[in-house]
């Protein structure tokens, strides 16, 4: 007999991520494009999501996270990173 579990259906969590980004794109006077070397950085921010468990044992989760680059943002074309997730599973 399967015992039921109580799972909170909404959550907020810290969002941390190690990223490797392309370098900043630049154009010279003649309009030629050049791209800097790849950059490694660490981003921190906030993640939100929801999780649901059905009576049949299926698990469904949706989440998103948003973070800001900490150290090398000036060497890339942007200073934010985002994460989106969709998870489907079965509890056995």
C-alpha cells in the first residue's frame, strides 16, 4: 500500500550557477566583427517554482531561476543568466 507524502507545491530557493560564456562581440571601424575569448564566471540570484505529486505517484515540477554574473560581466555581452526547468517523474 502506497503511503501518501505531503510536498509543498511552491518554493523559493537561491539560484547559483557556474557559467562559461562567449566573449564580448566588438566591431572595428571597418565593420568587421571580432569576438573575445570565452569567459568563466559565477552567477547568483533567485529561483522560484512549484512541485506537485499525484495520488498515482507522478511528480511534476516547473521552475525558473534568474541570476547576475559576479566577476566577469564586463567581458561578455550580458550580465544576467536565466534557467528554466520542467521535470516529470514517478515516485516508486
